[in-house]
C-alpha cells in the first residue's frame, strides 16, 4: 500500500527552489536603504509670516483686533471643502505646502493638482509631501507636477515607490516591516504661511463627493493667523527629515517631455469639464483673500494649540516616545466634567480607554461616542477590535452610536449638500462611511484633525490635531454631532436584557435602534452587514492584531 506523503515529502525540488528564492529575496533586502539626505535635495523652509502677501494683508485688521488668536471656519460638506482648497491655492502668492496621507489622481485629485500647477505658473513655490502615494507608483499627472521648476514632490517613508526590483521590495516586507507599518497620517494645506486647511480629508473623490465610489463623511477647518506658522514648522520638520525622498529618486516610470506636456493639457481640460465646481463663486469669484478681508467668509477667533507628532515616531523604535496628540488628547478627555463627544470612525478603546470613559461618566459627564457600523466601515478589521469593548463601555454608561451606510448617488448627494449646507457632514444621503475625527469637551474645547482613537494612531502613525478653545465652535460641532445621532443617520447601540445561560459579553446582549420609514426598529445583530463582512469581522475578532488596528 502506498503511503500518503506530506506536501514537503512530495516536492523536495520545489521546496529547494523556493528556499533559494527566499534567500535571494532576503539578501536583496539586506542592503540598508540610504537616508533621504543621501540624495540631492533642495533646502527650503516656510516663508516668514512678516512677508507681504495678499492673504497676510487681508488678515491684518482681524489679527490686530484679536492678538494671539487664530481664526476658524468649519468646512462641513465635501463640496465646500474642495472649493475652499481650490480657492486657497488661487489666493497664494508666495508658497503652497501640502502634507497628505493619500493623493489620488481622480476627479477631485486632478482638480487640486491643476490648482497647484496654476499657482506654480504664477511663480508660487509648491511643496507636496505624500505618504508613499498609498503604495502606488507615481502616475503621469503627479510626474508632470514634479517636472515643473516651481514644484517639488517628496514621498514619506517610501516602500512601493522605491526604485527597487521585485525581490528587494518583497524582501522589505520581512526586513523592514516594523518601519513600513508606520505611516504619515497628517493632513494639511498651507498658503503663504498665513491660511491653512486641516482635518480628516485626504485628496480624492471619496472625501469630496465627486466620484461614484464610497463617500466619506468628514470635517475640516479653515484656519488663519498664528496657528498656521506652527503647522508650517511641523511641515518643514517632515519635509527635511531623512524619511522624505524626492519623487524623482523613487519613480519606476520615466516620462518623456511630450508626455508630461500632454498630461498638463489633460489637467487643463479636466478643469473645464468640472465646471460645476470650477465655476462656483468660491473658486471663480472674489479671491479668498478679499472674502477674508471683507468678512464675507466669517471666522471665529479663538486661542488654539497644535498637537503633532514628529518623524521620530516613524524613524525610531523608541519605547519612550510620547506622542503629543495621543497623550494630550487622552488627558483632555479625562478632564471632561459635563460633556465628552467623540467622533472616531476607527475606534478601538484599548489600554485604559474604557476606564477613562467610565470615569467621565462617574464624574457626571455625558459621554457619547460615534463610530462606524459594520455595514458602513471601510475597515472591517478595526470594527472587530472595537467590538471587544462595546459591552464594557455600555455597562459603564457610555452612549454608543454607529453610523449607517446610507445609499444614494453622488450627484444627488452633491445637490443635497448645496441645498442644505446646515446639515453639515452628516446631512446628505449617499453610500457613506464616517471619516471625521472630532472631539468636543464641555462645550468649551474642540479638537479636530487626523487622529482616531485607536492603537494605530497612538503608536504607529504620525498624527496632527488642532485644539480650539472656543465655546462657539464647540457648540457648532456639538450641534453637528447631535444631528448625526438621529436614528435616521445612526444606530443607537444599547444593552438588552440577558437571558439565562447567555454570555453577557456576546453580541446577543446588544440591541441596535434605528428609525426606518418613520418607525423605530430594533435589531439584535449587526444591522445592514452582509454575511461576508460578519465572517471577516469574526476572523479578526479572534486574531491577536489589536496593536495594528
């Protein structure tokens, strides 16, 4: 009788070849990547705030009237956020600095790239820092920008955009995984070191409602005044760090001059085709500087601080590194006396977070958390991490809400936004996922930026938070939050009576309350989620990957 051989007994030659291949891969990856300073890089810094610019002159009166304060305006809808970015680029006269986790060459991405080209053609110096292009090689449009004498593109902590062969790239997964897993998650656009936009949005269609894919509900803030210089200083630190590589040293593709010129023409054409946005008053009307000077773009002036990581968080495996956004956010949350509102699409309250929220409830604070439902999230693994803490938070008195996946067309969403700006980031009806990162404390403090309340934001990614001491803005954010908690927008997750013999930590002990067709409906399982999502969530629930979430 023939024995049933194991795979490694059947295929000794195959295994030998695979061993040789693996050794080759690891040897190819052993070569240490030279730091970015090894390459030729132009030295540059943010311009002085004292330099004469249109934006600086527009702000002069308000800055004199509000010494040491900065001006703020919430950008609630995707349409408003995109138009304001285009208007900001059009108003720059000296510099534009952009730092983003992701830039995609889709409808909105190309509009912003064209706006940067137009600024560069006027003589504006443009610096664009991107986190490895979301693991893609450079596309033609971005290559066309980098070829402009007034534009430089750098890639932070590159992996896929390195000029390496397949063996070197694959080998890096084994030899540099700890470093490659750490990403630059900051998001900022700064004009003339005077006015900026920070918040949760990256530069692609899903953040602005200009495509057919998933639509993220997000929130940005337009900032003017002294706080901008602090963000510029942080940008300079990242720009000059040993993790920021000139694009030209990394791109695997080489484009001829004629092809780059053609790409520019395509961007010009795309600008004309997107006339709904580019002909809008905010983009094609009065310059943003004039709107600020005449108070046609009203701002709230308030004290503010910047909490931001440094590139050291990525570059060094330092167990003693204290992340300013993480440490200070948790400290601020622990001091809430009457109200703590948390909007975090990727929410995993690991460590002592549940105890922190529980202590807030014990002090008498009303603690509300809004995150994504399983049906709405674009990160099922993160939802699985959140599920571990759901019952414990409810038992501690925390109020939990999960954002629904709402269906509609992008065009209808855009029309709804234009009709009702007051509905804000939660108002229109599209296939949606929550992406805003907002924290409001005691109707006094508003914190907004790139940081989620999860282990990845705390320990792996670099993050940026703007902290605004303003009852007016905190109240505005609270009102947006309250609208989002409406049962037509979000599920209210509550504890159900636990029958005898049922594990109180299981999902059977939860009820999701929703309003549908004017009636309250209760679900006793993850609503709206298909079998595949539940299966994937279940797999990640049992895997020991919480530190990666």
